[in-house]
C-alpha cells in the first residue's frame, strides 16, 4: 500500500488540509510497521515524524515503562526557558533568545536553535512559523512547570506522607503560612 505526498502548488507548499491528512496516514502506516519503540531509548518517533513531514511536537507521556518523562532542565535549557518565561507569553525567535543569552556567555546560534528544537520535541515549548523563522512560547508557565516537577517527585516517593512532612519541615514560616492559606482556599473551592 503506497502513499504519495499531497500535490505541490506554486509556492511549493501543499494545502494545510492535504498536508495534515497525509501526515496522519503516514504516521498511522509507520506505526503499523512497528517503528514506534517505547523505552528503547531510540528516537524512532522522531524519524517517523521526519519521514512523514510532520511538524508537530511530541508531548512526552507522563509515564513510560514505569518511569516519568518529566525531567529537570539542563543548564542551557534552563536559561532558555527562563528567558521565554520572562516574556510572559510573547513569542521569541531563535535570534531573540540567542541575542539575550549571548550577552552572558558566547553561544553559537545553532546551539540555541538546537536547544529550542529539543525543548519543542519534548513538548515544553510550542512554535509557530512566522515568515521564515519559528517563534517559540512556553507550553506552561514557570509556576505550572515547577508544580508538575513537585508532583512528579512526590509521586515517586514510597512514603508520600513522610516526604511531605520533610518538605514542610524545611519551609520558611512565610512559605508555610502561604501553603496553609492556599490549602484552605483550595478546600473552599472544592466545596462549591
């Protein structure tokens, strides 16, 4: 069962509907060939996407093979994400990120481009083509990401109560009071 790419038009881009249908069929077909491997450490999904011409992020599953996919950032990923979060939802190009980060540490433009592409593939940023360049925005806020990391760490704990107790023990009084207030507000919202 062969597949042909959608027709190419004068601007060398297939219409969005045809392109999306082709991508869906291609991914479905390659999935049936068994190219998607989970837990093997191979980027077969990335190869499938590339072969099919799909330009959509692969959002990591919450759990694959009993282990969580949410990870803390590497140093450069952290710098990029902090820059994007400071923009409060305004998109940034690779050039914008490179210019900001390059003031502190000399970085190659392609290094920044690779980091943004990896963050996009991990589902942490979204991108939209504007002209010839992608514009990137975080998928969730810094607070939402931090909360997700905290939930993940807590979920991995063999004794959640003990982990929470140690967490609260080390809190500053101000943070503890804030946590109590947030817990009360959450309980009040749940009653409604």
